[in-house]
């Protein structure tokens, strides 16, 4: 199991910040997932051994956090917020629009592996609603047209 | 990233450096940065705590507990190391203020953590930022590195002979982790399940050591209090409610945004003057005054001073400062359903009243909104929610129950309009079906 140099530097820097190794688990899992795309059996085994945990203990933590996944996702994870502030400004319609445009539903991935669609809970963009996150990028004050342009842009970078 | 807004009634304390490039450490120092921590280094710990107590600063995360009081609960002597933990797991629906603090003024949070650490005798502080806020984690990590490079943090800070370390920590998506004991579990690398209290974190917290946990906005206020003085800060607000508040206006409002207004600012004025009122010729129906967990206020109940005590007297809570405005085109049953769907999704499942209660309420509300409701459901929902109150280890159960009770009580007629298979009277043509994961 090989991670990037950047991951290794970050991991080496992070672990001594805590009195127990295990404390580095959650951010480490997220960084590993960013790199590999999802938390594969191999990744789980590797992180478990590094932090002196059992694989079961790691899986137990993974299943709690909504951003962590043991299943592959598309290159771009389109996360549309439909919580209250977004809902009253058209968040649900925006989600439906994305579903139609991408031809997929909640937590599904397009056949080309480019996009995964996800309905998410509040992402902290309430005053700029409706909002979505594509991977870690915030997109705010959205309309269907604006969303189309954003998705087209990602499609372009993703197929280059 | 997120747009800034301005209004003449604003009083800028926490947002003073927004838009001024204060993520740069030299710029932050130019703007009086790291002066407060130097002042605090020359103060006795008890004097720092007294100053914060007298300022009337209360927890900005939602509970509104006196910050100085919280700090005073930490024992002076402790065999285990003490810690300060900044809660930046902002996820209460309607709340987007800590995001701006991290984006524009990360050093103010670092400085607040440092002053808190000096006050309680801690040698390390952790700043926990939710996983979705990756760009803010990057900003914060750089700010911490810069502070170390300048010698402001680390060994022998400002030549005082004292050591103080500040670390960043990241989450991975969980509302529940915003609750203080679940936050500690998460930082220790576990599922974010609340701890049984007592013992309280001030006595037994992170890795068993005494721990102070404060919201990011609370801590960002601290340097201003140390520099400006408790009296100045207290006078900005109302009695026992010192300072200002970052209010996040969202929903059906003409000028949404995060505005810093004095504690006790009138809610009607906030909606109609600051926020520009309700757009599209619509009327106000309800306001959620402090994030999704706070009972809604109806259009007749908005002449209220927005401080902790006044909003509580009005039957709700000031909460986390998320003011969600709902116009008369919105269906309250649908709104209640979406709120409950959130709590059901976020319930960690440990306490049965919360786990089963949120699920049952969500299912009832889905059926009810779809026209499958019977009259008895209305009383049942209220009864069930009332029986969740105070019966869980953490406040998530209450957070789910309280808004539900208010929706049913205050908008009973609207619930009744959904009975007998009638279609939702507010449903727009070709309305989107909720996915309801």
C-alpha cells in the first residue's frame, strides 16, 4: 500500500500532535480517501496497522461519518444541500435538476465514472442558498442554469 | 469565497477584520493581532477569567452558557494535562458564521484558544474544523504554521518562559460531533457518541484531562474582550448578554448574509431593515431564530430582542445565530418534515428516545405530508416529541423534539389542511419529490 509523499508528510506531522495514536484516525481516513477515491480493504488494513487498531475498529469509525465511504465514487462528488435554508430557496428542485441532467439518483455514479450525486445535510452555506459542494468546492446562490454550467465545466476538466 | 454584506446598524467586533486580509499574519499583527495574548500573559489566570466573566460573553455555539464561568470550573491542579478545544464543527442548519471567521480571521481563533489556555493552565489547544470545510482547514493550518514560525506559538511564547502548542483537527461529516462530549470522542478517533455526564469535560475531558470546549465565535471574541475590556464588551449588548452576535440571515429574505449586530437587536428590524424584508411580494410566515433546533416564532412573535434571555422568554432559543426566514408560500408540514429528516439522519442511535423518536416522527411526517395522515397523528406527534425531551444523553433528542412541538402547536391548522388525503395546499406544480435517503 503506497500513499503519496504529501500524505506521508502530513501523517508523520499529525500523529505526534496527540497523546494517543488513534486520535489521528478521522483526518487520516479522509486524506486517504481523497487520494485513493474510497476506503478500500487495503487502505483500511494499512491505516489500522499504522494506528495500532483492528480493522473492525476502523470500520466502526468509518460507518459513523457521512463523508467517509467504502464504495468507489465518481471523480466529482456532487453534493446538493436540501436542508431548510436551501429547501425554501429551491434546493430540492436543484437536486432533481442534477439527477435529471446526470441521469442518476442519490448516491449513484454515472457510467463513465465522472459524477456521483448525493443529497447532503447542511454544508454551512445557508446565507448563500441554494448551495452545493463538488468534492470540496463550494458553489452558492445556484440556479439550474448556473448548475448546468458548473457541471459542464467539471465534465470538461474530467475528460481532458 | 462567501460574499460579505454590510449594514449601518452593524457593530463590528468579531467581523472587524473581515475582508482586510488578516489571514496574513503580518496584516493580522498590524490590525492589533496577538496583542491580547501578550496582555493576558502579564495577567493572573484568575484575572483573565474574571474579565471574561464580567464581559457577559456567553457560548455562541447555542447553549449560551457563561464562558468565564465555564473556564472557572477547570481545577487549578490536575495530574493530567489540561486542554482547550475549539469547536468548529459548525453544522446546525441555518448557521454559517464560523465559516467566515475561519476564512477571514483565523488568527483570532488561535489567539482566543491561547488566552483560554493561559486562563485555565493548559499547554495545548486543538481547533476542530468540520470535514466539509476543507478550504478553511487549509487556511487554519497555514495560520498555525505562521504563528509557530513567528514564535507566537510553541516554546517560550513571547519570551514568557511558557510553552503553548496549538493544533488543527478535522472531522469527516457528523452534526452530532458538534455536541461537546461527542466532539472529544471524535478527536480521540472514535465514533462521535456523547459521553455520560458527570463528570463534565472541565474535570474529565480529552484523554481524561480537564478540558474547556468553546465555539469558534466565542473564542474569537476573547482577544477583543482582553484588549477592549469587560465593561466595553458588556455594554455592547444587553444585561447578562455581552457583545455582539454574528446573525446568519437565510431563507426567504431579500438580503441574506451574515451580519454582526449587537446582542438584543430587535428581530423584526433584523428581518425587515437589515435583511430587506420578504421578497417576491410574499408575507412572513415563521422564523427559526437560532438554527434548526430552535422552536419557530410566528409572524406575530417577532418583536423580540435577540439575546439569550429575551428569546428564551419568547419560548424559543437564540441558539447558534442562524435566523431562517420562512414565507407564506412554504408548507410548515414540509418544513417540519425536512427538519426531522435531518435529525433522524444525524442521530447517533445510542439513546432509544432519540433514535426511535426521530425515525418515527420522520415516517409519520412523510406519510402525513403525502396526504396519508389521520387526525390522531397530530396529537401523537406532539406527544411523542414531548416524551423525547430530557430523556437522552445529549441535546440532539431535544433539538429534534423542540421545533416539532412548536410547528404542531403553532401551525395546527396547516397540519389539519393536509388531512383526509388532501394534496399539500402549498405544493408547487411539478414539485420535486424529496429523495429522502
